[in-house]
């Protein structure tokens, strides 16, 4: 396929998969449970944090997270007591355990009380310019602020740092949820201070394999360098909304075995 044919093919796949039906099998359904901005962004952040492994288990455990917070995530983050955090000890999703969960609650409290909330932190360090449109520095700076609280070193692994070469799949997916205006009811688009043009594709084994087969990616590892390469290609296809192609790449890989 030439570039025009590839764009047409992928645009059609975006239309096919960027629909409300997508929500049923995706953790994006968790923030959709809420209507208050802070509830949406906290629910989304925690759900994205555990979004690896079996998708049904991700969704099940994300629902469990919300239940442990009384289904009022922002209120819980801002007014929890140490006794409340005792309930978190029972939680586990793969290597993310109750101690990690408690630290994330405290990290979120720190972000809201001292740094004006999640949107303000991610918006502060976004990069704009020729060849530098990116939120990857924002992610790195967010991680620094988030872990200013007392925490176990092991907990840091649950937030990736693009400045250390990571593709930061889960955080990039979270930013897609929060920032992208898709008008289809999937991505929530509640953050207006970060342009969708700056977002990066949530690169994982599925999207990476499809991207290589389509000639969008040559690097074999799914790391930060691969993400930068994919960013360039997807921005050429649609500079205003490059991460819409996540629906196409993911759908082709997961649902079609492309």
C-alpha cells in the first residue's frame, strides 16, 4: 500500500473500532461510570495503571478498586484515613498489590492538594514545536511529583518513565482517554489544556506487531525509540489526531489477528 491507501485503510478501521461497542471489552469503561471530572480522571488513572494482562481480569480488578474506594474515588483520595487504607491490603492485580494501591492513593492526594490536580500536572510540561510535539516529558515530570510522597521503591515500577526509554503504554492510553475528542463516546476528552495532536499511541505487542506489518515501524523493540518512530508516521497520517489510529492498530491485532 502507498501512503494514501494506507491512510484510507486505517481511517476505515478507526471508524470500525472507535465505537461504543469498544467500551464493553475495554478498561475505558471504568471512568465512564462517573460524571464528576475528578472522579473520571482518578478512575481512569487507576484503571490504566493496572491495564496489562487479561482484559477481563483488568476490568474486574478495576471495578474492585472503585468498590474499595466506596465508588467515590475523588472523595476517598481527599478524605481517607489510615484505617481506610487498611482495606487496600486485600487488593492484588498481578504485581500491583495493596501496598502499591495505598501509595497511589497518597500520591494522588499529593497531586490534588499540592499541584492543582492531574490535568494541571500533565499540562505543565507538554512540548510543542516542529518535531517535538509530545507529552512524554509531561509523563516523566508527573512521575517525579507523584512519588514525592513516602513510598516503597518497588511501587515506582508501576508508572513508566519515557525519559528512561519506556514506551509508557498505559500512561499514553490514559492521556488518550482524558484528552482525545473522538465524538464517538469512547475517549472522554475532559482535559482541554492538552491538544490531542501532542498525544502518543499506546504502543504494546498488538499495536507494535500490526504497525510493523504495515510499514509504520521498523524498530523491533516496543520501547521509547519505537514510539518516537511510530509518532512521526501517525502524525503524517493525521497531525491533529494521530492517536485515533490506536483503535485501528489495536483492533487489527486483537480482534482480527492481523
